[in-house]
C-alpha cells in the first residue's frame, strides 16, 4: 500500500468498546463518526470530527 494508513482505536475512548478502524484518514473519520453516533450516542459536529481526527494514529506498518 502506498498511502499512509491511519487507525482509530475505540478502546482508548471511555466505555467497553473494542472497535478499531483503519484506512485512509477521511474514511476512518467518517466511519468512526457513524460509529460514535450509533454506538456511543454522540452528536455529529465539528468538535466530534476534530476529536476523532486528533485521536488517529498510524496503523502498524507492514501489518
Ligand atoms: Zn466505540
């Protein structure tokens, strides 16, 4: 894969969720946004998007 992968790990957020999403940055943000609304009852908005984007980290290389 030539692009820089990004990962969101829901285990780092409060709760018992064990979800981890990886992919391109925009994909991960959108997927996690939906998940946060559906599974965590959060509301879409600039603050939530900013929080998700700030929580992204590089996916393990070569995985
Ligand atoms: Zn979650």
